[in-house]
């Protein structure tokens, strides 16, 4: 898959909040872009930006989901861990069921070492106290010790999926911060990044004004006068 | 796909309760075979037995899921309605979200006319008062008027899916009665049908005894004496 | 409040399904119009169409919500029962909490006798077996015996509210059938009614074709040829 | 256990609605008496009134909960079916988990034949289409085919339990109608029955007045004049 | 609104736990005073005590809830941010739906700068990693990036509301600590503060005794001897 | 009850993750061993290992659950606090309802001082900011200020219970880490501890290899070559 996101915008997205991104997407008619019910394990991790690489789970079945399933090659979860390209984000559809894990510290370490940009699962992660110390962003729906086989059967990769109630197509741009994770359709990722970067400068300026005691009326959103004041400030900067 | 279920067992399954089937599957180590959270719309419909034909939905996205999506050929939901073979059951994975429909009376009528054995969805069905009068089994998670596009995007067919928390592989045997729907792995469908048919005869005999006033002790489950008594009765019959 | 809905459209809406209405509203960008989680108690009741008259509950507080609260005049629930105009629908916001009732058979009888068009509550109704025999539409989230005071405090009327996750403004047109209840913004009620009436004629024609064995391809949605065929049929009719 | 409920009050309770009972209990400070989330399978069954006989389930464990568990004597569920006294109600605590059954048609038939007054479970019941045709009241949280062993382990009887969020002590008076089930503490059952019987006469009189067109103001609750009018009517009757 | 809480009691409440307050309110018959499902973002913030200033949201509607809604004056959310008096707590009713935000860092900064005592919302907050670093108490149901317009429509202020399942009347005293938030009816706030302050001294004394190895029997709750021992200690102190 | 766990295994279990334990139990057919929905309050606490001592709550009833209930001797919660043996874990069944507390800082301090190994409740804990600073492991489903009496009635001890959806028999070995809590049936605790200790050594070795850049294929799970390599390394160590 060719990546549409420019290098500059990839960097820019690391400084843009998911809050600002949801607003830019809302302006384009997209209301359901925030993955619900997941949280960031490592609060100190670098920001997460990358193309979606998808993995899908269906419910486990006792005769198929035995420990032997992991042996040799071909298990879709293990294959995805090695196949997800560096710079991409592994996004797992676990049907929002976090009563079992969809990965643990060894698999997360492998992803990090391979240069994968992060992971998002709407299932659980195990060994969470090890993962939360890695300098690497991992989002999950719960700390959950049980191995995936008790509940989840990894079935295929790189198909469109749902994660936390949001559609994720392979190649979509996945951005995470401390609030959570936003999914940007690939084809508008560059324009959204640029607009949101510009909005971020404005909101930082607004926040400084507010902290200095200014009312939000006429400031946020800006009146024409405020807009002019901001543009003047930006020119000087 | 070659169908493994014999014609005799297909008929037999129409007289076996889903309750009895879950017990036969439990004996084989399968505990998660009952689709959770769905109900039968038409209480007077014939019993539902058939191979699973699967359809998968992911969450809708506003730019893709417009009314235009249904036009021409190629929309996975509409294709599935025409492609599901007679005698099969259309099973839909709607991520257990019934806040919108996954079909309505026109599509259900087409399935019935085409000879499809029934439908199971863990999403909603609209036009439910028309559907519930058809002589045809339809199982859903809710009566739900909104068109699928507000929540669901049909994405692909005949992949393994989850439905109501249960794994459904294309070709699995799907059986429904007034309790709900059970999924039998294709490879054991014949043996399960045979064992369950035999168990059904026994339980009918037990029920008659209970209605005549007999205690369940030694009867259900049977003591060796009761087992012998039943075998004698069965021989005479 | 002046009523914007024409008498003809009011009658027309009694024959239009909520499913068809959600599609007409979807075309206008409205995706969240179906009250979630309520069901019709009396399956034989006439169809429900009327302007919304709203009543809001907040959580009960033990010192305020005693049996004495109902005495004399001024209790907002009792006032609403007598104030809701004939032809309107009483819509109650009970915060989707159906663990207690928001009304019972006596209050429902009074509403029916007064000519109110129906009731929708996202709380419970008590005396449900009496209510379900009235020739009158009542929608609730559960049959629930406890009096409202154990959970709900009626606070005010005719403010905009939420009901079953949907915004309801006083005067909105509320339409119910066996699937559930749709809320149409007052200002577009006439145009939606007219478009939906027209679509209903088309869908009835489609359903007849499907029952006669025609494929849905080119029929639903219609190709230009099908559209012409339908228009010709309609002209003849 | 000595039964405190008089024969007259037992009969009276068969004609009093659960709605009226919750009000009588609310007057005595009891707000949490309605078992949440259960429904009556057989709408035509006789009313249910009887002392609570309790059965408790804990989660199943695979090594203990095998089909062999039912053999011989001593399985708590089977023992409860034979031990629950005639005229009592079997109340099951299934931790509000209805993903599996807590009984089926054979056990229900045995209870009915033995003269047990009814059953309430906050788990599932299987063979529900057979049970719903019995002239006997059965309340459950779902129609659910899986045998209890996949989720529930029957552990003991006649201890205080929770059912549908309500405390149930052995010997409490359990009353069910079409709304659901109310639990009356044993020690106040007679006084509650008497007061509620009286209130029922009043509410029937009110309902007749309302159906004849009278306003609820001054009627429900009654003004002193209305109270006098009712007393006069009652005297004449 | 005249404030009934004395300055001394306002200070005292900053040192009393919400746990102790729920007990004092329970003694007065109030059982439902703890806002369910919210948590404190900034663990290091000062304690929150203040009068409730309320803001109510209903579900969003796409034609009304566009970015233009915030422009000029009059948007209820923005007005509330500027109108909530210093020393008060802004309490938002978001119908317990945290799938979108009800505010972000700019609005929170404005509230803090204006001297508002804190915020409680049963919806989400965005920019949570900025908010959690402010020296100011903010309680929400989730970190949630989407702007409020995708789900919530701010409708009015200073009406009684529900928040996290609890009734909140304007002027009620709202107290928060690391456990969460308690709502004290205005008219009993002073007496509750005084009793709870006294109980706090006792419980601190008990905790010291327990940490020194004493059994809880006769200590917590205290026997007459223990009560005397405590009173003697308190006199000496 | 005689304790089956050896002193060596008790120590070993303090270094084994709950993730590894769920795998060892899965191999023995036990899939439901992880208590769902609870979290560790004090992230810095020592690891929790001990025999289960159980306490059961049922729903509160207003006439029984008054503050007077705690006075004197005999209240099951207070008795359990003093009776749970040192080295054991107090496990509470609160029906997964965390809207009220099942204990607070004074009771937790008493347990810690008495040498109890930790607490697990599927209800709430109050005074959570004090508890989370104790050098002692406490697991709960929520920080929840309301006293237990508003929702919970402590009823008995040392019966088998459910906690977080898992069966807990008195004497089972309860192990907690940062992921959560696993319950090991008493009779297999020693063998599980030994196997899991051995697996832990292997997984630590694997993790080092992964961090050094090795692929998981052939490593996790190990090929025969990898197994040999590990055994050689272990011998040298």
C-alpha cells in the first residue's frame, strides 16, 4: 500500500491533539472517528502516528483454540506481529471484549523492536505492568491476564475492521495521545493534518490568553477582531 | 462448499431442541455455541436448519455509507441476499449493535422466496411487524427502524465471523427454535444430530413420566434401572 | 404552539412505517431519530402520530419524593397528564432508567380519555397488562411495577429533552409503529411526510414484485427501467 | 419454617397487582422490592403467590461442572426441585447471568406437578416454548438454551440470596403478575396484603371514574371530598 | 442564590472525606448522594467544595449542532463557563454518555482562572492530559476527544438535573475527593458538615488505634467504654 | 482448613505473573480463572498470594441495614475482618455492584496489621486514597464512597462464592499482580506453581532474546532447536 501521508505531516501529527483532529474531521462530516473505550498504558510514551495494519479476531472455539495453534507458522496473530510494517500501527478488532488478552509483553516488545509505531486493541493486554514501562504507545480496553485462546481466535489481517466502534481501513492514519485514538481516512490525512496544525497554533494562543484572564466570549471561537489580532501575532512570531 | 449434513439429519434437526443440542455439544467440549441476545420474530415459523452463509458489517463511515452505496451491483449486503444458497441460513455479524437495522421486509421476502432457510443477525431488523407474519424464521437482536447505513457498513461475505458472541464458520450447521439459535461445527453435525435425536426420544419419555407424577431422582439423569425401563419401552414402541 | 403538520399529512403518517421515515430523515442528514430501547405495549393499538409534549424526570431524593408529593395541585407528572393537548404525544425523559415506573393504568386511561395520541417513556410503565389491552399506543422501556418515587422525580414540562438517546423538542412530530418511535423535527414534518408517503407506495409495489419472485438487483433500489415501470404502473392505478 | 401468611391474605394477594404492593412497601420505607430484569413466560398462567424457597448458583468451574454432577443424589439444583414445598416459590440466584439456563421443561414440569407455586430466576430458562404453555408461572431473565453447567454451579439452598438485585430471605412472600415479581418481607406480609387489598378496591373505583371522563385532580390521590365519596360508595356496595 | 454554607463549614468540608459524608447523609435517610461513574483527573488538585451551578445537555441533532452554534453569544455551554460564580462547582448533566467531550482545556482554564471551585460532568473531557496538570479539580466519566457537538447539545442552566444518577439542585453543596463526588442538599449542608467534622476526628483516632494493633470489636463502632476513652482523649488534645 | 500450598511455592508465586498462571490453568482445562473488572489500588504494594477466605453480600434491605447493624458482635463483615487468618486473602462477593463500598481504610488497616495477605472485592472500596498508600494489595471494582449499607448486606463467610464472574472456594489460592487476580483451585496449586515458575524462566529468556532483536517465529512458542538452546542456557546458568 502506498502511503499518502507526507513526512512533514507525520511529524506534525505527533504534536496535534486528538481533540483538535476530531474537530477537523467533524467539519468534513465525520462524527465517529474516536475509538471508544481504550486507554494508553504508558503515559510517558512518545506520541503514536502511523498507518493502520489490521488484525481481526472472532470468538474462540474450544476444538480450534488450543495451545498447539501457535506452533509453527501461520497463526494470524503471530504473523501480524512480524508483518506489520515499521511506522504502522497494529489495530486489533477484538469485538470490544476485554475479558481476555490479545497480546502480552513479548509480542509488544517484538513490535517495538521492529519499529512498529504502536498498538490499539479493543480487547485486553496482559503483562501490562511490563508494557507500561516500555517507551512505546499501547492502547487497550483493559489489563487482562487470560491468554487470547480463552476468548479470541485470530482469523485474518489487513481487512477493514471495527475497533472500539470505529471503522478502520488498512492504511488509515491512526493517531493517539493521552485522550485516546483517532482514525483519519487515508485520503484526507494530509489536509486534515495541515488544517489541524494551523488550528493548534491558534488554540495554544487562545489558551495563553485565557490563562492571562481573558473571557472566552469573542475569543473562542474568535470574533473578526480576535481573528485579526491572532493573525497579526502569528505574522510577528 | 460440499454439505456434510445428511438429508435425514437435516429433517431430524427440525425436531430437536436447541437445548438438547447444547448438551450434545457440551459433551464434546464446546461450551459457547448459543448465539446470545437474539430472539425469533415469528413464533409460528417453521423450524430453522441450514448451513451458515456469513455476512460481515463494520461500523459505518459517513462519506462511504450514503444511499448511493446501494445502487448498481456490488453492495455486499444486496449481493448476499441474492447469493445465499437455498437451504442455507444467512448469518450476519453486526457487532451486537442493534441500534440500526441490518435488513427489512423486502430483503427478508426475497430470502424467503429464494428458499433460504432463515436469517440470524445480532443487529436489528426493520419492518418487524411484516416480517413476523411471514412463514419464515428470522432472528434479530431488536426491532430497529433505522436503515443500516446510519451504523453498519456491509463489507464481505463467507468469512468466519462472530454472531452474538459465537464463532460462525461458513458451512456450520445453524439450528433455531423458540429458545434461540445454536451453531454446530460442520464436521460433527451428523453425529451430533444423531445423538441428539436419540436423547430427544429419551427426554420426551422422561417428560411424560414427570407429568404422570414421578420424581426426577433416578429418572433424570436415569439410574441403570430407569435406563433399562426406557430401553424396554423403546423396543416395544 | 401552532401545529405545522397538515391534517392530510397527519393521516398519511399513520400509514407510513418508521423504517421509511428514518430513510427520509437520513437523506436530510439526520441519523439519530429513532428512540432506542422502547417497545409498544399494545400490538393492536392504532398507529401513533402527534406533536411532542415533554415531561422531564431527574433522580428521586428521599426527602422530596414521598407519597405526599402527589397531593393537591402542582406535581409536574400529574399536571402533564391533564395538560398534554389532545392529538399530542406525551414524551417522558426518564434518563433511560426503567427500574421504576413513570406511569400506570390510571394515568394512561386519563390520557386516552382526554384524546392524547399516545405516550413514549424511556422509563418503565406499571400495570402493563391493563395498559396493553387499551386501544391506545404506549411505548416504554420495561414493564416495571415500582412507583416512580423510588427512582424518578418529575421536574418540568415542555422543555427540550432526551428520550431513548434522541433529542425531542416540544412540537416535534412523533410517529410510532411496531418497530418503535421516530421523532421528526417540526419544521420538516410536512415535507418528510409527503416524500415518505410516496416512497411507501413504491416500496409496496417492490414488495409485491419480490413476493412474485423478482430479484432485488435493479429493483431495490430501482434502475431507470424499473423506475419507469413503476411510474407507468402508478399512472394506471 | 412456619408460614405467617393467612389463607385469606394468600388468596387476596392473587388479586393485587405488584404495582400496588410496591406502593404499600414504599410507605414502610422499602424501595428495592421489585426483581429487576425478569419476565413472565406464560401470560395465561395463574397468579403467583408463595413463600420463597431459595437456590444459589456460583460460576461454574470446568473440572467440577461436568454431566456426571447430576448423577445420583445430592446435586443442589435437583435436590431443590424435589424439596421446595408445595405452595412455595422457587427463587434462584444466578448472579443475573442469563447466558445459560438454570432449568428446563422437565424440571419445571416436576415443580408444577409437585404443587410448587412458581419459579423466579435471574438466569435463563431453556425449553421456553414448552414452559410457556404450562398453566404455571415461570419468570426468567432470558430464553437461554445452554445447560446450566456451562456457566452456573448450584451450590446451596435456603440461604438468603439476591435475585434481580433484590434481597430474598427464605420465607419471604413472593408475588408475581404480568409486570413482574415483588418480594414482601415475611413479617409484614399480612399487613401489606390487607392494606393493598383495600387500596386495590379504591384504585378500581378510581379507574372507573377516569374511564368515565373525570380528571385526576382531586381524584388520584383523593381530596377529602373524593375520599368521602368513595367511602359512601363502598358502604353501599 | 443566597449561600447557606458558613465559611467555617466550607473550610471544614475540604478536610472531610466523601465517605464520611455519605454516612452522615445516610443517617438522614439519603442513600443516593454519590455521583456514580466519575473520577478525578488531577490527583494532586486541591479539594473541591462549592455550590452547584448546573448545565444540562440533551442529545445533539445534526442540523442544530454545527460549529456555527458556538459563534456570538448565547450558546448555553459557553455562557455557563462565564456565568458560574466563583466558589461554585459547575455540574453538567450529559446523560451519562461519555462518548464525546463536554469541555476541554481552554474552557477548564477559563473556569479555573475565574475562581470556579471545580467541575463535575457525567460526560467526557478532552485535552485531559493538560487538564490533569492544572491545580484544579475536574471530575469526568472518561477522557474523550470528540467535540461535544457530535453527541451533546447544551440546552439550559441552573435547572435541577441528574448527574451520574444523583439529583443535583442549583445551590446544593458539592464535595469531591479522591473517591469521587458527593451532593449535599443545601438546607442540611451546615449540620452535615459539623457532624461529619466531628466524626472525622473520631475516625482518625480509630485509625491510629487500629494501626497500633487494636481490634475493631468495641472500637468501630465504639462501645460505651471506647466512646468514653475517645472523649477523654479529645478533651486533653 | 489445611493449607496445601508449600512455603516454597508460596514464595515462587510472588514472582509469577497472573498471565503465566492463566496459561498453566488453561492447559488443565480451566478457562475462567481471572476475576473480571477489578484493579489494584496500590501499584507499589507487594505481590498478593494467599488462601481465599470468603465473605458474601446480598442486596441491602432498608429495615435491616441500618447503622445499628454494626454494633456489638456478629456483623458478618466485621467478624470476617477479625477472622480471616494471616496469610489468607479476603475475597468478597458483592454481586459485581460497585455503586457502594464493601470496606474502607479502617477495615483495610486492620486486615493489614493482622497479616492478611490482601483483599479482593467486586464491589467498591472507600477512602481509596488512603488505602492506595498502604504497603498492601487491595483490589476493587471502583473507588466508591457510599457505606456498604446503602446497597450491600454482609450475610455469611467461608462459603463458595462468585467474585468478578469466577468461582472462589475457601482455600483456593488467590494470586494478584498489576494485571489483576487469578484463582487457582487448591488441589492443583502446587503443580501449577511449579510449572508456571519454570515457564517464567523460559519467558524471561524469550523476552531478552526479543529485546535483542530476534523474531518470534521458532522462538515463541519454541521450535525444538530453540527449546534445546534454552535448556543449554539454563544448564549453564
